[in-house]
C-alpha cells in the first residue's frame, strides 16, 4: 500500500477488512481469560521486513542481552534458526536452486534454475492499544501506532513520530506482536534484499493474547502443517488454552510432553536416571526401577500439570501460567528436560555426601548383603530408598516444582533463554541447556533444596532397622493417598530448615491449605 507522511508521522494506507458474523455474538468473551471481544475487522497493508522487524522487536537475541525481559513482547515465542535460513535461501534463489549447495548455486551450470522467491502469504500481527498490558507494561504513548479510520474501506496506519525504520527501539515494549510469520521475518536478519521487496501484512488491533494463540493454532496446526507438540514450544500460551483442553484432551500437550521428558531422563548420559527407568514395564529386572508409566503420571501431576485445582493454587512450571504476570514460561523441550535432570543431579549429589543415619544404614545394609544395585549410592538408587520408588519420584518432583513455582519471579526463570532450534531436544541440545542452567540463579536454589531434602529420612517401610512407629508412618506413603502424604511431610521438613527454601516451603503449605501436624 502507498506510504505517505503527514505532520511528521509516516502513514501507510490500509484496506479495512470486515469479518464478523451474527452467530459470533454468542461467543463467551472473557477479559479475565485474556479473551476480550475483538474488533469486527482487521487491516491489510505492506511493509518492508526491516520496518516490521523494528516495530515488532524481532532481533537476534544474542545482540540484545541488555534488554529487560519485560520489554520483549515476543517472550512467548521460540525461533527455529534452520527454518528461517531455508526461507532466506528461497527468497534469494527461488526453488529448486535454494535446495542446492552453495557450490552448485555459484556454478553457471545451474543458472537456469534461478527463480523468484515470492512470499505472498501475509505476516499476521497484532497492533497493541494504549491499555494493552504485556508482562505488566504498556506501549509508551510516543511509541503507539495509531489507526485513523478514513472511510468504511480504508484506514491510515500511523507510525510513531520518531520511527526511523531498522534500528529503532521503543522506550518500553514494541507496539506490534507477531502472531504468525516470525520465521519469515527472521529470514531478513541480514537486512532487506536488494531491490523492492515488501511483505503483505494482516493486522489486528488490540487482539487479546488468547485469541492470538487461537489464530496461531488454526493457521499452523489445523491444516496439519507442523507438529502439534512443536507448537507448544513455538507458542507456549497454547498449553493453557481451555478450548484445546476440551477438544483435544490432556494428551495434546501434557501426556505427550511427559513421555518425551521421561525418555530424555532415561537416555541422557548426565541424567541420574540414565538407563534406570523401566521403559517397557518389564518384570524381573535385576534392578528396582520406576516404570515409564509412573514417571509420566508423576510429571503430569507436577511439572506438566495445568493447575492445582479449581482455585489454581500451584500449577506446573511447564504447563501453567506462573509469576506475577500469569504468563507461561517459554522453555522448550531441551530446557525442560535439563531442568529435571539438574534436579536429579543435585539430589543425587546431596544424598551421596550425606552422613545422615538413614543414608549410612542403607549403605551398610547393601554392603553387608553384597547387593550392589548400581554404580550409584544405595541411599539414592538402592532397594530401600523412597527415591527409587514411584512415591519418592513424585515427592521430589512435587517439592522442586512447588518451590520454584512460588519463586518464579525472584529466581528470574523468565530470563533463561536457550539459543537454537526449539524442536531440538536431542542429547546435544539438552547438554547445552544443562550448561546454561548452571549460570542461572535457580541453580543455587535447587542446591539448597537438595541439601535440605538429603536430611530427610528417605527409607521405605520395608527397610531393615525401622521401629514399628517408623514403619507405620512410612507405610502411609503407599497407595494413592501416599503422594499427598509424602508431599506434606517433605514440605513440613523443609519449612523447619529456615532460609529462603524454608520460607518458600511455608508459602506452599499455606497455598495448598495443608494444616501442620
């Protein structure tokens, strides 16, 4: 569309597209659910990629480390580097030259394969209004994009007065959010190509974020164009959408992701559960192992759960809205797997260093009977430790999720970013995430939790040397009610240790409504 300038403001002429049917008036709009009633129209115009990137904040993250997390409107999104590279090659060379090696592209033999690399599909965006909050911030008044209605079919999209194109930065958050087409914008990381190349844009105005997630799903998933599981890494808000929950069922994210995480815990060499999860549910194995099914159930009940009940007391770090702004942590699969592996590493290390009576007894018992269960400490991986049982695994996952959930802001979990492809959850990606996690504030907090948990008596009810009272107490951890009982006991134990771990445990006890025994 034609660009003009008036009173110092750059303007783009846009077509106003009316789309609203009478039956849509019956849609249950809900501002609290981030599903406010949208405008009955959207806009269509064109922009150069560099301008759209500047207005939406699509930059290379490694050069933007000084930016505060709260100033990044694209926090909900992840970037597949290889995908953008393929688009960039297609723009320059067309098909099929874009699929050939660089050597062949430069060879005169293939000159006849050069074709136009058109991108006729629109980038779908949302232009924020003055009261639209993202991570508790609004667009600065000087950075707002104003839309002036010209007539029923035409509007003027007015850029910020100080907008200079590529390199422009807002005072707070960017005025545009990219709903679909982010990877096409990333393809222009090296700047606009030579010549005249504009991108078609479909722009909503003041569209609530739940509707944005809905649009992303209907554009990308309904036509079966990308893997559904990947969608929850690219657009984490989808993890909490109730319409998906009702239509697709919990397996669309939670069960699938729990299975993926379990496999990572079993297969990654740095995991304390490496080759120690009974993946096939086999009986008669030489080592006592928690089954894959039990791990999946425990992850779905802890880290990957949507919420803690009707009152949404404590949700899962990987599957619920967290923090003061009630957003969803945008961690991908590699980050999620690395986090749980790190939890396991720290509890295994803390237990191995423990000289508590319970741990020494289990070591002596194993040594006396020459039962070398594994290369790991019998207090962590032996036959008589809860840490090697379904109940103990659930308890460990409960506690670390609970405490980190209530400290998500102070631990700066939002700030943990991992460069690379979000669909990469192989060994190298998880290893990179583990190394990155060591530099985060949460690492020290997890060490503190592990050190205090190691002082708890983790012996099972069948462990030798227990008093009758101890046997009865530990027997209460069996069955379905045992999960809650052990969670309660562990929280009480931590609440008496003092420090930030103790205070966090007290906060969790209060949120869950557990009365101290």
